[in-house]
């Protein structure tokens, strides 16, 4: 069977880069839509040259340029978007272009996290999941064939510091545990998420469905992670438990004055301690 031709938007990002490499790994013709400005950024330019040398066809354009979107879409059968959360709503023009082109057999929008239709963050969504859900409804309203990828958290986001806001490495003396520490979470490598995603492209069973990535060996609670770390370093850590109520009170006291720090640290903990109980059930 002939492999689907794939367009990836967001290849200079971490997940997008892995998606491009996985596309080539599974022998799909790969294309990438790239902003012209990306070539002047040394880090992004290096990534782009690496992908180009590996066989990815680079096409200049952006999510805000209908002409470049249409030209790119006409090259492929599948479109995968892996842009940042700030750009989620920019996918609306892409959806309209996909509908107009009539040639796309599957669209995978930029989600790759918790299911936005199931996630609630104690009224502190800050439009993060609301906008992703809005794109889902937009895709469905236009009748675009889709697959939504729900993979929970990336290992690189929480595991390096053992879910400890403000730390870059795991603690060796004292650890803070949020809630009772028994809530289960799913942790995946970006490269594994990319490979699972590419494997779905020609699978009719995943069409117009949510694909939940839940490998049993990747499901752990905070207590289990702490126990693993303790066995690794050969010592027991002092455990400080912070209730969900205390955590919410602390965050609301800082909201929205210290938004950047909250979104990068405390909200991650909220997601872990308050939401996973529903997301993996």
C-alpha cells in the first residue's frame, strides 16, 4: 500500500521535530511548512537543515497565509499540526483550507496532551483547553476527517525534577507531595508520541476518534515515583504533603500577577494532582 504523504506544521518545536523524523522513519514522504523567519534563527535553522538533509521537503509559509497553506496542502494526504498552545486558534484558517482543497484524508490538530473535552482545572483553564476544544468543534463542523492524540504529560516536563516546582533536578532530602500522592499519571517520551502518531496515519480504526496513549508501564503516581527515586539514591526522603485545597489557595493568591511562573510550575502540579484521576480512567 502506498504510504500517505505528510505535511507537518511546527517542525522547529520539540514534538514537531520528532514527528518529522518519525515520518521519515516509517517511510512516509514528508513535508514541513516553515516560516521564512525560522531560517534566520540559528537553533531553528540547524534543525531545518538537519531535516532537509534527511529527506524532509521544506515549504515556506505560515498558518496566517492562506495561499501558502493551500500550496502546501496540495502536496499531501495528511496534515499534522504541532504548534504551541498560543497558536492553537490559528488552525482555523488551516481547517478551512483543508476543506477547500478536498484532498486531505486525515488531519491531526495540535493537542498532544490531556483530552480538552474532559479536562477541568478548577475554573483556572485560562483558555488553554477551551481553545483546543474549540478547534475540535471547528474541525467537526467542517466535516474534516481527523484523529485527536491524547498523550497526557511528556517525561521531560515533570520527571526531571520529580514534580517539584522550582527545581531542575530531583530532591535528595525533602520532597513535596501534592494531594495524597496516589493519583496516577501517564508519562511519555516525545519521540514515542511521534511514533505512535505516525503509525495511526493509515489505520482506519483511528479515523474520527481520539487516540489515547496509555502504556501500562508508563503509569505512575507521585508516591510511586518518589519510591523509585528513593531506591535509586539509596535513602528515604522527608515527605511534606500539600493538600489540593492548600495548593489551589496558593495559586489563586498569585493569579494572575505571576502568570508565567504559575503556568510553568503550579498548574502542572494541579493537572497532575487534580485531573489525572479522570483522564486515565
